[in-house]
């Protein structure tokens, strides 16, 4: 095996951006084997460099962001780390579609980059003292394997586990993005631009299209796998718990007869205390619940 069959990445503890960057690269260049090194003499002998090498040049497969001035930022200000740089070069090739690649970047890869470049705020504990357990933290937790296993190859094995986890998560995110984009035209074909309540006959990933293209929509009605129906409040962004409008406060936290009395809908069964979802037994009742919520906002 020649040096050109390797990609260089730093040794020691791995981070999410280098593990994900390697996973992305292996999607398009699976023949490349990982060389974990911090020796600059090794870098020039490898076919690609991720998170090492001191430069960014997609034409030569150089994807570092630690050099003076970094490697740039997206239009929204999120700076590029290694994963975003590799995705920027190969994302469209992997997805076969620019819109899908952009959605994977905004919903997944940008969060990894933001944590690595220190831009995120969600790592800091909130008023409860809790901080989210993010994808980045999950990837970095694989470093613990090498401490538990010991041995000369334990750190490399931990990195390989992390890369595999990144690859599987990436595949899921690409699949979700493809489905979301493929549903854009069908959803827009049945939804009127100023509809406040939308009804779908299947539980589909509607968040991308509704949040981006239907600014007046407030509630979405859809069937659930247990044959009940849901009324879901539309979030500000596809992954947000901040809502355009919540369900009425008088319904929140109620279920059964209490919710029926509060809402006037005979088979309403549950309304979440946070006001983002309510459940009924039938589609007609879910639509009635959503319509009754509108003047109560």
C-alpha cells in the first residue's frame, strides 16, 4: 500500500469534526486508509489531510481550519471546521442534489462545526444546570473506550468506532433530507399559501417544507402509528421547540374528560403540557381541535 492510499488525521483524542470528516471522505474515497499522526512529514505523503496540515484547499483534499484566519464561514456566520469543509467539497456528490446537501449541512453538520469552533451556546448549562447531550458529545464519548480497554491499539479502535457511528448517522440524515426535499412539491401542491391548518393523510417529515415555504401555517394534523391523530403546532424551525403559536394554555396538560370539557371536542384525549401537540381519536376531531384553537390564540 502506497502513501497515496492514506488520509492523514491527528492522533490523540478524536473530536466530532475530524471523525465525521473522515466518514464523509470515505463515502467518496473508500480506498483511503486512515493515518493518525501529528508529524508534518507524514502529511505531504498522504492523499488527503483532515483537521491537520495548516491549510484549506479542496482541490488538493486539504481540510484544516486551525491556520491563522481559519477556513471561512457560512453566510449565517457559522465557521467551518473539518467536517463542514469536507462536506462542502463532497456533499453534493454524495447526495446527488444541492438542496439535499444544504439541508444536511444546516440540520446536522453545522452543529458539529459550531461546537468545534466554540460558537455554540448550547453546551452551557441553562437555568436547570443541564446542557444537552449532543451528537458531538456522543462522538467524543468513544474516547473513553481507549481508557477502558487500554493497549497500544485501543485509541485507534475507539476512533474507528467513532467514524462508524458518524457514517451511520450521516446516512440517516441524508435519508431524512432526501425524503423532506422530495415531499416539498407534493406538500405545496395540496396546501394553500395562507392555510393556517394543514392536514396530511400520512405521518411524513413535513417540517422542512412547512417551516420554509408556508409561513402562515400554525397547526399540522396527521395520523399516528397507533391509529390516533395528532395536532402539532408548527415550530419556528424544523428542529426547534419554539413555536409559531402553541395550543391554548387552557388545554395544556389536560387529558381525557378534562380536555374534552376544556376544548369541546368529544374524543380529544391528550394535550402536552408544553402546548406543542394534542391527540384525538379521529381525523375529524383533530381538525376540529385545530380550528377551535385558532381564535383562542
